[in-house]
């Protein structure tokens, strides 16, 4: 199958099926909790199946995720990791831009799954609410997923971390698991290409480190899969 036909088949099958998953999610929202989470979890798993069988993209994981509440600091190169998070992590609590929660249906669905809105410019009250929500979820033992660079980054780019990451790390008092991912090399844009997307789970970084040290260690670890010429 040619690259163009693979892309055509992938987009047709995955996004058509997504419509049905959205309807199922809408019907499941009132039930909340573990029942609701089964829908986006199944959607994420279906995405992986489509990648493997239609696009010829394999997923490789290097390292092991620790159990319990941790902050997962993840490189963000494409839409892949956003869709894959429910499958890659165990019931993750995702930190997302507050603007996304204003999208009709999406916001309600995100809250039902268990997500935290990051309001960067709405003052101390919004920050206190965000931290209260994060601490509430951390008490359940679920992993906290955050993209510390703040947005999608081109493969090979190594921008500094957003300032909010260090603040969250300090206030939550949780260890950090830095995770590199190289999805941008084959998944970003059109056409997507065949190949392997790798997650590299870094060494757990303990809580309580100075800001400069935690930022330096996380920055290095999440960029571990960048090509040598980008360094």
C-alpha cells in the first residue's frame, strides 16, 4: 500500500470512528468516573490499532513507569501523545490549557475524565483552584500528565520549559518522571510516515529540588530522543 493510500485509509477509518466515540462519550458523561473513562480509553486504544495496521507505525516503550502519584513531564511533538495518553498511562490526570475547556462538549468531557485546567493569566484565584484540583487527584494515586514546554514543539527543537512547571512541581511535592517521545518525526503533519514512535521513560526525579536543577534535569531527559544535529 502506498504512503498516500495508508494516510487516506487511516484518516477515513480513525476519524469516522471518532464520531461514534464522541457520541458514546456524550452519553456516558452523566455517569462520570471509571464508567466514563472506558470510552476515551477505548478510543485511544483504537487509535493505536489504526496506526499499527493502517499506517505501519509501531510504538516502542523504553523504561518502566513507577506506580502511584507522580508528575509525568512529557515531550509534546504532535497530536499523537495527546490521543495516546489514556492508553500509555494508567488513568492519567491531564493538565491542559484553560481555553480548551471552553470548547463545547470537550470541556465537560475532559472534566468527566479527570483533567485540570491551566489558567495562565487569570490570577491567584485560578491558580489556587488549579492546585486544589491537582492535589485532590494526586491523593487518588493517579499519574499527573503535563507538557512542560506548554505546546507542541517541532521535532528537534529544545525550547526552555514554561515557568509554571517548576511552580507546580514545588507546590505538589511529587516526584517527576520525565518522558521523551519522538512522534513529530513521523506523525506530525501530512502525510504521516511508516516507522516507530519511541517513548523513553527517564529516571524518577525526587521532589524538593531547587528550581534550576529540576528544570535542567527534566529538559535534558525529555529531549533524549532528539536527533544529534538538533543539540
